[in-house]
C-alpha cells in the first residue's frame, strides 16, 4: 500500500537525512539516506522513534564509538540522569561495560573476516562479492530461526521482526544471484570457502542472538558496513568501465519488475515506494547494491534498541491515525539471556505488603 508523504501523514516519518556521495563521477548525483523515522512502541505512530546508523563517505571500517552515539545508546535511552539514585548509576555502568565488551568482540570478528577476504580476493572482485553476499545473508536466517523458536515456546511474537528479516534475506539472495550471474562462483574453492564460513557463521549467530540480540544486530551492522564500504570503493575505482557493461537480467527483474513489496519491506527508514531504482548498466546495479547495504546497516542499527523495529508497511496497514490500540507492540520482559541476568541483578525486589 503506498504512503503519500503529504501533510496528513508527515507525522509517520520524521525524516532526517545524511548525504552520501557514492562516487566522484560527473553524471551520478548524490543520494540521500534517511537515518531515522518515528517508531515508539505502545503508543500511536505520531510519537515513534527509531535510531539508525550514519554512514560516512570516508568510512573505512566499523568504528566502535560511532555504533552507539550518546543520543542513541540504549544505556541512555530512558536511563541515567542527575535525578536517579546509586542503583541506576550502577545499572548504567554495567550497561556501558557490557555494550563495550560486545562491540569489541564484534569488531575483532569482523576484522578477522576482512583479513581473510583481503588475503584471498585482493584483485578478484566478483569472487569476493560472491563470498561476501553468501556470508551477509546468513544472520537473517539465524534471526528468523530463533524468533520462530520463541514463538513455538510461546514466549513472545514479533511479526514485524520476522517480516523485515525475511525481506532482508530476500534482498541479499538477489545480490548473491547477481554475483553468480557475473561469474563470482566459478571456482570450486570460492564456493567451498563461502559455504563453510556461512555454516559456521549461522550457528555462531544463533548462539549470539539467543544470548544478546543487541550484540548479534551490532555484528550484522559491522558486516553490512564493510559491504557498503567495499562496494563504494569498487564503484569509485571501476565506475567508468561498469557503465559500458549491460546489467544482468536478474538485477533488472528484481529492481524494476513485479511486486516490490519485499524490496520496500527491508528499508525501514523510508516510506514504501519512495525508492524505485533505474537499471541501465552494470554501474547502476552496483550503485543499488551499495545503497541496499546502507539500508541494511540502518535497519540493524535500529534493531539494537529493544522493540524499536517496525515494518514500513505497518504504518499504513495496521496503524490508523485514530486507533492507537492497533499500534501496540507486545514485548518480552527480557531481550536475551544477558539482558535477563542483568535485570535480575539490578532490578529492585518487589515490595511485600504487610497483612
């Protein structure tokens, strides 16, 4: 269902954007990526807020401090402040320590994968992209698997999370099909390496997501940030040559034909139908793949705040302006095992009433 960005619906998306310049070529205009839109659960859509990652043109790697800027940090979202007591300060200190530890591990893991790719695929771009896309789609399988398990146990249900993560895996699958059509999987070694890394990555992500969803989402953000940087460098280096080559058929069909509902679904920071790519050459294909990675990065950033993720279609289909109960999002008390342990330590004991 389309969303008209007019005065009547401007409350849905409070868009702030960051300009990214994808390349230095003359005939490619800069594009703008919105970094946030309103989404605060349990109230109407007028007051919702989602924090997203800011990607920078000169970003070379995932920077630890940038992942949780002060205003977006879960530690400071509704916590802290001068009016709170020592127990709250202790909780904030524990949160900061846990977040720093999680992100440090993620950066270390991401750098290790990057070193492997650099060692084997220094000058073989399409093979590198094939391996990268095989790895990049795995977390979404893991997220959906764990969420289905939670549903089976009757713990909680998150329909929007399932929808968005499936749409993300669908997008990454088409990136993979494009790389296969370009010959990225021609060598047996490339297929062997990508598939075995993917299997190990899947079970690691499942375990990580069960322990701490915030950590798993941050790790996926690190991977997507590296993918964005990789494609951006490739476009700057090979842009003129790519403009001379035709676009793969699978890319034309995915970006321009058929029902684009799933294409809109994974882009949680923008209104549905607000992005409709034009594919005229191989250059356009890689520009849109790069832009997709930026959207994944922002969605993963939004997921790191508990309960923040909303399907972009939810606002037009299930959240009418004057019907607040439909906008409610059921949440679990605990986000993961780490969160449950932390709350059991830091929460105040219940007050017993005297008979």
